C-alpha cells in the first residue's frame, strides 16, 4: 500500500468567478458614508425624493450636538404642564429613582437594604482596588 500526500480536489468545492472592478459603485455613490441595500441593488422601495428631503432636514441641524424628534419632525415641544399631564395619565409620578425604590420595596422588602449595602460595599472595594492599581 502506498499513500499519497497530494491533496485530493473535491468535486463539491465551489468555483467563484472573478469579479472585475469597474468603479461603478464608486461612481454611483461617491464619498457617501453609508448606502442602503435598496440603493445598491436598485430595489424600487428606495425613494430618492424622500432621501433628499431627509438629507435637507439633517443639513439644517449642522453643528448641533443633539436634536430631538420634535425638532426633526417640526412638532411643537411639550410644555412642562403637558408633560406632567402625560405622566399622570400614564400613572407616572415622581422621579425614576423613587419609582424604582417603590417597586423594589413591594417585591423585595427588607432585602432591599441588604442588597443596597452589598452594592455600596462592592463599589467601595472596587474603588480601593482601582486606586491601588493606578498608584503602582
């Protein structure tokens, strides 16, 4: 018996045709940072007018550090009174921290203080460790 060390070519291996770079994609999309698959493949659900409208809206926020959906869609911002009324309708009152303590108090009870103490102690130990690590 003799063994062959030559690789055996599998008949199931896929053959890919070489792709020739034509520069078409670079011509179509230039220096855009991102494109949709609809744009790339020319699927009809891409609407150039809507894309242009979105681009012009975004250009009006140039230099802004943040924008709200109200700003983007041109809605009037809620007054503090409207915001409070909305929260009241949804059953929200007080700040989030108070709500969390209330919910935790209902379901966890006395164990909440134990958990709080353990977290504070763990945070203190982590702070001590990081301080010692950074000193060395």
